[in-house]
C-alpha cells in the first residue's frame, strides 16, 4: 500500500523542466500565433484574393492540428525523460555498487548475518514452555533490551567511534559468541549448580546481547554513510539497508531449517543444546572474513 501510494504523489524532478524547455517555447509560439489569428504559414502578398483565402484556411488548419498535438508531445516528452532518468539512475547504482570499496564491506555484512542461524524463536518457546517464564517477565526483558540498545549507542559514541572498524566488529562477534555461551549454560542448566535463577540468565543475556548487537550495527551505519558517493546517497543507503534486512531474514530461515534438521519443536527440545553450539561456532566464522572491511576505516562519520 505504501508503494502504491507513491504513484499519487506529485513531484517535479530536477532537469525535467529543462528537458521540456524547447518544446515549451514552441508551444508558446503556437499559442500566440493561434490567439492572434496568424497562421504558421504566412500567405504571399502578391498572390490573388482566392490564393490568400486558401492559404489562410490551410494555415489555420495546420495551427489547429499542431495545437491538438501539444498534449501528446508533452506526454511523450515526460515519458521519455522519465525513462532516461530511471535508466541513468539504475546504471549509476549498478556501477557504483560493483566498486570493490563498496561491494566488499557489504558482502561481509551480508554473510555475517547469513552465516549465523537465528534460533531466537526456538529459545522463546523454550523459555515459555520449559522454563515456565511469565509473559510479563519476557516483556520486561524486551524493555531492558531496548534500554541496552541506547546504552550501547552511548558507549560506542564515547569510547569506540575512533577505533578501527575491524577491531570493533571482531570484538562484537566475540561478545555475541559469549552471549551464545550463556544460552548454552541456560539450556544445559549448569547455572543451577551456582544458585543462579533462570530469570537472571535470560535477563542479562538479552540485555548484553542487544547492546553488543548495537556495536555491530553502528559501524554498519557509519560505513554505509562513508561509502555512499555524492548524488546517489539516498538510493545506495536504501540498498545497503535492504541487504542488511534481507540477510537477517535469511539467517532466520537458516535457523528454522537447522531446528527442522535437529527435530526441535515446541514439544521437543532434546537437540536444542547442540543447535546453540552450532550457532556459537557460526558466530565466530565472520571474524575470518574481516579482511573485506577497509583496513583504515574507523567509526567516525565523514563530514
């Protein structure tokens, strides 16, 4: 619905008026001639009366004919200009995206999400069905998670924005692996031996996980802004965000496929521990591909 509503928004693209200026001048001239009663074909003064009358009639017919063709000319000019503009934008976007300085970092962010199967939905059912955690508590966990996002942004802006992106992303994935290890401890029930309730494991795991994810997402936003060349910032940045969202969706699909292969369901969590171990190992894999990120890139947005 949002996409369809864009068709009803009136706009005046830059360059369109300029492309229509010659036609507009011709149309104005035709309008003036037609309004003054002059024809486009001036009759000869030396001819006879009969010749002048026929010439005037033919001139008026030509004027009316050209006047009737004006809307068609305007429509065809606008359509041609829109097609050329769209084709130019697509070609420029494809050319820019194929540049190694842009393609390589975006490939890393894409594969860093795809490589890690997302088992968050399975863990949610485990927390509600096995651990018997109340929905009100899980809602509180989500609120604390959003607060940790703001805290992660604050930490990043104060202490990490001048660090190299390779180092930030490496420690972010190590931190995410530690969060997966907390899930391993939760499912294996090892924390019970130390008297730690299930609620605290879920609470701190969610809070730290959201904060560390922000350490990864903030460099993505900064690097996307740095890589966008002038004149195509909005389109290319939208493409970057689409790639990030698409890769996250694929990670969720792979997580569902992993749960299906291990026969994990809302009634059977026997292989959940093994699935989380697979997720932990997969979380460390993107570290080996950090060479795709520019070596000197930092977390400071370029002005």
